[in-house]
C-alpha cells in the first residue's frame, strides 16, 4: 500500500533521506526537517523515533502546543488521527509505517488468536528503552538497501509491533512461554535450506515457514537450538561461504558478495572484517601471492 505520511511530509520541508519496504508490506523512512509547520492525516499507524535533535518540536493538543522532543523519544500516531507539528529547530527522525492488519498478523503469529478490536493509544515524546534499542541497534545500524539485511529488519520490526501491542494498545494478553528448541531433524532440514538460499533476501517469515512455526516461536526456539538469533546465524553462514569463495575461486569480490546475499560491496567488506579481523581484499591478496 501507499503510506500517506510519506506523500504528505514531502509536501512540506521534510527531506526523505532513505526508505525501505519490508517483506511484510511495512515500510520505514528516515527524515530530516527544520523550521516547518506540518499537518498529517494518515491511513496507517506511525511509530516515530527522534534520532537527533528535536528539542524544539511541538505537537498541537487539545490543551495547546506540547513540547518534549529529544533523541530516543518516540511518538505513536494511530491511524485516522490528525497530527499538527511546529518544528522550530532541527530534527532527524525515523518512521515505521504499518496497519491494523500487520498488528493482527503479529497477534496470530504469537498468540494464535486474533483480537476482535485493536485500539492503539496515542503517545507523545515517550522514553521507552526497548523502542530506542530496537531502532538504534537493529534498524539504524545497517544499510537498508542491502538485501542481506532484510532478515534483521523484519525481525526487529516484528519485535517493535509485538511491544506496541503489549504496552500501548487494548491487547493485554500474556506472552506465551516458549520451551525447548527446534526438533533436530527439522533443524537440519532448515539449515540445509538456508545454505541453498543464502543468495536471497531472506526474512524471518521465510525461515519460520520451513519448520511450520510462528515467527515468534521460531525465533526463540532457533536461538535455543543454535545459540544465535536467526539473522546472526544467516549472516555468519553468508560470511563463511564468502571466505570459502575468496580462497577457492577466482571470482571477483563484488560477484562473491552478490552470490552470498550482499547487495552492497561496502557492507559485505565491513561485516567480513568485523568477523574475521581483515578485509576480503586482504584475504584475496594473501592467497594470490
């Protein structure tokens, strides 16, 4: 779907810095704005995190203009509500756009039941360590345009929606307790499938489907079985394959990056060096002398 907030913000002074469509249909967008008066009425929900500045951001409320913005504060704007903002300074922020259907999908995947009605509570300038950590550690630390990051992005966005449902909506169900790991035969089948599909932009839904588990149960059970989160495991396998190709083939490094699921050579090089302590080019040079 087209998320109206993107279109409406671009009619003002806001600058769209980056955006990515997630496999589930959710979308993220990174913005910068300064000295602007903005009015938005959206056909979707928006979870916004202040990344930098924002101290002089004011939101219009029934009792007047309210201020409280600063880095790591978040705002939740439910679907179908007017929001008017007076940006009197500079502001860098990131949005996650999603719908009621995305929330229902999360509820079904985690609790195996669907709420009869979902009501999100509007939030202004709230400090929530989990929201800021999910954004900063998993959503903002990676290249959105690199397909190898789709698994990390989808996992983190699902985590955020689960947290929103649990803490800022009328849904107050207790999270199910997950015990045990994935059955050994199913885990072997999944690991083989991952090896065969490392070149693709994998998502948490892709992996969970292979073992017929909900995404929530899969993520917890996978970590119990392997000691790694799904995106950590897949990244490790991508880099191990790349290491093998560099030593045992004459393929160009860019081709190796693409074959291992990285759409960005710079991202591939940075991740490779992070794991092995040296760059792919250094390994290639060492093995061609």
